[in-house]
C-alpha cells in the first residue's frame, strides 16, 4: 500500500468521511459563487438585482453578477458531483450549484 507508506499514519485517506468532503466542497462552491458574482458583476453588471427581482438585497448586486456566480458555482458543484460519484452527477451537480447560489445570495 503506497499511500500507507508515503503518508504518516494520522493522515489516512479514510479519515475524510463523505459528509466532510461534501461540506468542504459546499464551502468552496459558495466562495466560487461569490468570486464569480464579483468579477462578472464588475465586468458586465448593468441591471440592478433589486430592479430585476423586486426585493431589496445589497445595493450593488447586479443580475449579471448573480448569473456569473451561479455559472461558476455550478461548475464547481458539477465537478464535485462527478468526483464524488453522485448519481446523475451531470444533473445533480448543476442543480446543487443553483441552490447554493440562491441561498448564498439570500444569506448576504
């Protein structure tokens, strides 16, 4: 077992449970949504999100930024779904990304 010889005993691959990996990947995907929203909004943002959806959120958020955040977050979650062998990863990954992006927006 190469992994057992190359790594110290406390760093065994089985210490990372699936729940821990999903939690970690979710947090990374939320950060990706924020980064995608920021850079897309700065580059292409024209329509205020509050005018588009009719609710008041942070005053500088734009529709284009939100969609950029959803796109990048969905890329991250789809990659994670594929790596973690989720069933129907090509559908559940992007759906999870959209859900995380919406919840991240509401949490802001």
